């Protein structure tokens, strides 16, 4: 890998940026690999990178049916935080948050992680109680999260309206200062480039269409570019997890829903942090390009349509305009949806499956971008050692039979 | 937004309805006789197909009645509406099974 630096930037500027090398090779798939990862989103690419780097597994390919990051990775609103309620979740998401801090240097790729703070608004006594409970639980787990009065919230985010007569007046907020955003595509590209330089084959336009087993062990896969024999297979396909599980002959506690986001026309810097309101379903930040990035809710029915209903974004924009009257005349430029994989307890599944040699990482639903580095790191460990890392051990598939759920659904209502 | 043909009121906008999730999940007659895995299958495991999906809908802001609906989850086209307690139309059931096998 040719390293990126201020000097390569200057040198390439002199030649009009025509001579940058390709960031990764695009080899033909081989007929056998020791490990294949299905899904070239952030989580799959991070898994491949840590498998190669920390576990020395280089006989390894990532297969992506379309283009890298074209799934939820490239469609999300990139909110990063770790102030989850339960001990298991706090450990999981903070493991990722600590990796974000050094990621650009680790990958030699600017993922534009910006810890500008994530502020979650409380609108009623119930919100206030829940957020304070979160803050206390987080403190016991060594995770920063602090309570702000409405005036302090406004000082942190000046466009916010704290008008007492609003339909959903702001009663206070919980602020995680280490939270923030990152550039979604850069995360996929950075991991892909770094994995490629360690010898990982990154293969796009290659869809897995069947999974072969002998008895209870996985032996290979069929793809649109030929059959591949494998020793181990990792599935990291977000909204399509149930489809891949069915190919391998087991069921998952997952339903897939369209989740929408939209962006406004670009404007000068106005919005200094990330604001979320689970109660009114509004998530907003401003990208470095200047557009407001707005997250909405899911449709109410299972779908793979990547489209989403208009009433869902209308609902979100009503809330945004009420909280930030200053944005009422802004034009929205684009809208899209991604298919999110939702579990009954709103916590992910990372671990072994009923099929030996087959591992799954899914169920991140509406909130897995923040976990990308940690998820890849833990999943790589799980695949390489055939056993979970202590941090992801509670997030196994067996919890749905044992009843040991990690219920972030009740805790957060919405997961982002 | 879907336009949903309520069998009692005719076509109405989706915002009048609540989706009740996958249809035809029967509560086991004798839960005590099940293993933990079988109970988990009933409680939590879902078909989540990319193709024909059978689901329940409730006309919350209309006649307040439940019905079943078959929909293609790829393009959200509604394929059939049928009564609670009835089996899905045979042709669609076959189509769902064929897709399930690939
Ligand atoms: C609108 C929206 C907003 C969101 N906002 C946030 C947020 O603010 N913060 C946050 O933390 N999370 C957020 N999320 C969730 C987050 O995007 C996901 O949890 C995360 O990106 C999942 O990453 P992934 O790599 O697992 O999946 P993906 O990026 O979806 O990657 C899976 C890949 O698998 C590929 N694939 C599928 N089937 C096959 C096959 N058969 N063969 C080969 N490849 C296949 C797909 O093409 C896809 O590229 C949001 C999601 C959406 C849709
Ligand atoms: Zn009706």
C-alpha cells in the first residue's frame, strides 16, 4: 500500500491528481479460501481487516454483491455514541468508540471522525427519568454522559428552540461529548484499502446465492462468479441476514424494515453537534459538505424495497421544524432508505450459529454504524478462535432460547 | 405510502392502519411440552422473506377490524387480502414456498 500523506497529496497536486494508484486490487475470486466474509459493508470489511492484522489470516476474501458500502453503511446518518443502558451494551459500544478515536491513523485513511458531541433531548417527565437513569448507569460503567438543563442545551446547540409553549418542549438533554459523526464511505474504503494491503481479496459484484454444508458443517458457497470452497464463513449482510441464514438452513429472530434519511441543500456551518430526539423521531447533524443530515423512522412493515413511505419523513420534518424553527425554509435535496435488520431486543447478534464453521454478525438494526470498528474487531476474534470474545459473548443467538435478552428496546425506544 | 384495500371499507391510505406483523403464527397448544428452542422459535424467529409475505393488518382509524394480507416485500405490491383465520390463497402459498427453497 502506498501511504497517503501531505507529501503524496502535494506531489499528486502537481500532476493534476491523475496518477493516484487504485486503493485496492479487484482480483478474480479463487476456488477456495480459508475464510470468506459475505457482505462488503463497514462491518464485513472491518472484520476482514482485523482477521488479517490481528489473527494472521490472509487466505481470506470479502464478497459484496454490489459495491462497497452500498448497503446501510453508505445510507446511514453516522451518529456515533456509546451511552447505552445495559452493562453488556455499554461495553460493546464503548469498545467501538475507543477504536474510532485512533481509526484514521490506524488505517492511514481520513474517516473524518468528529467527536462534536451527541445530545439527546428529553421532552417529558418519562424522558427525564430514563435519561437520568442512563446517565447514572453510564457513570458506573465509566462512560461519559451528562445532564443539561434546557438553557445549557441551547448554549451547546444555539439553533435549538427551548420555547416552553412548543408542542414538545425541551425538558433537558443528555450529552455524550465523546459522541459524534464520521464519514460513512471513508470507513468502508479505509478498511477495504487496509485489508487489501494485507492480502485480503476484496471482490465486488459477487453475490452469494447458496451455502453448501456437509452434515452440520459449512463447506462452501455458490456465487454469481462461481463456487468457492471455504473452511469458515462469516455472514455480515445486515437487512439480508434472514435470506443468508435460510440458505444455510436455520432461522433468525430478525425482521427487515426500510429506514429513511434525507439531506438538505448545503449551507454554511450552523449546526455544531448531533441532536437526537427519540420521542419525536428526529436525528440531525450537519455534514462537512454543509447539508443537514436528517434521520427518520422505519416503515411499519417488513420490506426490502429501499424506498420508505413519505409520511415517515413528513413526521420527522414536522419535528425538526418545531425544534429548529430556523430550518423551516430549507429545501430537502435527496431521500433514501436502507433495509435494517431488527431483533426483538434491539441488540445485535455476533457469534456462532447452529452450522459449524458458520458465524453471523447481524441485528444491528437502526444503530450499527457507530459499532463498525468494534464489531469487526470482535467478529474477527470470534471467527479466528471459534469462540466469542468476552465483550460479544452475551450477544449470542442462544439468548433467544435462554431468555437472557439484552433489552435496549425498552431502554432506548429507538436505537441510533 | 401503501394504499391498502380494507375488505370492509375499501382502499384507504396506510396511515389509517397498523401492521400486526407476520400472520399464521399459532400459539402452541401445550407450551410446557416444548423445548426452549421450540419456544424461542414461536416467540422470536420470523420468516422475513424477500418475496411473498403473509401479514396481519388492523384498520385502526376505520372499521377497527383485523384482516390478513399478502404482499411482495421486494416492491411492496399487495397481492391478496383474506379473512382472519383463513389460509392464504393456494397459488401464493406455493410461490412463497418456491422462493423459500432457492
Ligand atoms: C437511514 C439509516 C440511518 C442510520 N443511522 C445510523 C446512525 O445514525 N448511527 C448508527 O450507528 N447506525 C445507523 N444506521 C444503521 C447502520 O447503517 C447499520 O447498522 C450498519 O451500517 C450496518 O453495517 P453492515 O456493514 O453490517 O451492513 P451493510 O453496510 O448493509 O453491508 C451489508 C452488505 O452485504 C451485501 N450483501 C447482502 N446480501 C449479499 C449476498 N447474498 N452476497 C454478497 N453480498 C451481500 C449488501 O449489498 C451490503 O453491501 C442507519 C441505517 C439507515 C438505513
Ligand atoms: Zn376497514
